C-alpha cells in the first residue's frame, strides 16, 4: 500500500498522523503519534524528521524515518556495557517502560554522513536531542570477533569497538527489532 493511501485510511479512522512540521525549529506535537517508517525515506531537515513527544513530558523523540522513539536526553553518566543495558531496561522515560540499548545500525541511523568523512556519522543540525555532543554511546551490538567488546558510536568522531567494562553512556530506544538477548 502506498504512503498516501495509508494516510487517507488513517485519517478516515480519525487517527492523527505526524507528517508535517513547522518550517523552522523543533517540532513538538500532541499525540497520538503514528510514524509511517520506511527505511527508504529521507527527511531534508531535522525539524521535520524528529518530533518531540509532548504527551511523554517532552522526554522522548519520534524519528519519523525509522519509527524508533529515542530518549531526548541520554544518560548523563558513563557506565559499563552491562550497566548501560540494565539502565535502559529499567528506564522510565516519559512515563513509559520498555526501553533498550539500540543496535549499532539503529544508533548510527540517527546520523548523517559527514561530507569530509563519509564513514563518520554526525547528528543532523537542528536535532532536538540534549546532552549528546561529544559523548560516546554504547550499542547492544557485541563485536563478532571478541565477545568482551561491544560497538560504540561517538557522533562526529566515528564507530569502534571497546571493552565492555569501559564507562560510556547509554542512549535508550523503544520500538524496532532490537536485540532479543544481547550477551
């Protein structure tokens, strides 16, 4: 089913679909929110891609490209990989449980390739996230060659693996396929 037909069907049911945004600044919208994610769509501006969820106390952000919901402000302190996994499982962000540490591909999907260094993702200008600049984040993805290491991402610096005992930050996500049981 094409996107416009799906939108018409949802509109006929009285469902609010977040498809447009203000021309400048961060979009904050009253829910309910129904992203129509498609990994082939690209939003030109962060103000139309990301929606701050006001009925979640503005503590969460919907990414309309992927349909994932992210914490607006990730953990302020670094933890080991195991502690970051547990912190996400126990998180109550926006009055909701069900958070998890993202897979490497999911966290990287927030970034846009840098024009000078295409392999280094950077967060889009004007994104609504807080406390993410210069921070390195754990992913749930373990290094296939060394189970004692997991993938980390630092927007603007790149991706690498590191020992799971090193203190990095956790940035929790809801939705998507996720890791059923990260080791």
